[in-house]
C-alpha cells in the first residue's frame, strides 16, 4: 500500500472506532511502516476528518506522556502531542455522560493559554511563561481507541494521543505570580485522595512540556498561536471513570476544577 493510503486507512479506522464506541486493534502489527513521522501524518488526517464531520475547528494542543507516572503506565519513554478541537471542550458545571466513550480516564493537568506565537526550535521555559496569558487547572478526559489502552507510541500518536474531552477551570492566573514547578496538587476521586504531587511531575516544570511542543513542531513548520490552549500533560496516573464519579483537581494558589460523570 502506498503511504497516503495507509494514512487514510488508519485515520478512517480510528474515526470509526470513536464514532461507534468500539475499540480497535493496534496498527503497528498490520502496518509495520507506522513510525512516529507517519503517525503524526495519520493524526493530522484524523483531525481534518473530525473537523469536517463535527463542523468544528482546532483550538489548541495537548501533551501526552509527559510525566514519569504516565510513561511508566504506558511503557513509553517520550512525550507525544495531540490536537484539541472546539468540540472537545466541556463546561465544568455540566455533568458528562460517559455513554459515548470506550473506556475513558480522567487526568489532572495545568492548562496554558497563550498570548504570543511560540516558534521553535529553541523555545525555553522562560519564553513559554512570557507568552502565556494565563494558566488554569484542568481535567483531561482521555479515551484510547485501542483495546485495553494497549498501544505503541506510534499507535497512540495516530489516535491523537488518546484525546477525547477537556474541562478548564473558570479562574485564570498569571503564570508569573505562581510557582508552577513547586505548585502542589491533590487529585481526588469521589472525595478520596487518589494522587498528590507537584507541578514538577511534568518534565520538571509544566512550561517545559509547552516548550517541548513548540520545538517539536518546528520541523513540520507549525507554531503555537496566540489564543491557543495547551494542556501540559497529566500530573499523575489516569483514573478510570465510572458513571456517578466525581473528580477534583486542586492546585496550590490556582484553585480547583471538578468533573462529574453520569
Ligand atoms: C496517552 C495520552 C496520555 C497524558 O497526559 O499523559 C496523556 C495515553 O496514555 O492514553 O494524555
């Protein structure tokens, strides 16, 4: 099969898996040529298909596998990125039905909203902070389209890095007024503490994940744009969601964000 056909075939299978709510098999076995570069082309195609199908548009990016906890959980050693669409954004106050998901999980994250363009290849943590309009607590709902969340890095990248939905807290903070590296967080499921830690769990500093993304996009001629939202990656292991679950991610100095599921 020629490359464009492989890209098209994988992207359609992933879109169908999402639409029908049924998991699919990993693609690396069927298409051994699926490496990281090809996987980002699949992701691009998939996002394009979703933009048309859902009449939506790109609003930002998500980082995946930026913490040791997540890399360990998934057996990979480097981060990945995915695209956020407007149709994925949910309101904090509205309960979320898990009916459309395959096997969704919830992750505590710090969201960045930019006010300047960030163009690699040499973006630093300081550059990111300088280009950030505000940060806010966030919960990302991930949902792998693969059976049992079993995948290689290339599979996960093709699957838009397991992105599904996201909720951003309603209070915004200037990143210069908070210490994102030392910022403590408590992640609760139904009132019970499930994880605790500090911002440094994401690549030593959540802004480093954003810098990594800007630099990673450079060779493919993409930049981070003013107004875009960037989810900097889960600070802890992802937690499985059941109907009736409530998740709360509270951060020192920037408040909390909640997600309620039915
Ligand atoms: C890949 C995406 C993980 C994160 O923040 O680490 C992710 C996965 O584990 O399914 O979104």
